[in-house]
C-alpha cells in the first residue's frame, strides 16, 4: 500500500470517528452542526445572529440541541402532488354547499 493510500485510509478513519461521536451527542457545538448539516460555519453564525436557528449561548460559545436542529431542518415541508390533491379533495368535500 502506498503512503498516499495510507493517508486516505487515515482520513477516512478519522471522519468515521467524528461521525460516530457526533451520532452519540445530544448537544452540539458550532463545528458539530456544520459537519452534521453541511451548512458552513459562516452561514450558521449568520443564522444565529439573525435568530433564525434554535441555539444556546454560554459565554462566547454556541450550542445546539440535536433534536431542535432536526425539527428546524424539517419545518418547511414541501407537499407532494398526492398530498396536495388529497387536501383539495378534502376541502371540496367538506365545503360543499
């Protein structure tokens, strides 16, 4: 195995460790949230400063509850065509005169 292959393998193992530790945490720091969501740290700072993402502040440190971030990420569901059609039918049936 070449040195480059060892480096790639080490990097992959390090990433696996990070994701494994992240999965076990309930309270995340800014770096954790950036890694977990794929949102850049700069964008997360903007979201926190504009109070658009649920977070906690202790001194200069930012913390996030994983469950609240999950809810935040899923709060603006885009309905499927089937769901919209079902709602339309329900509305027509319940609002007949």
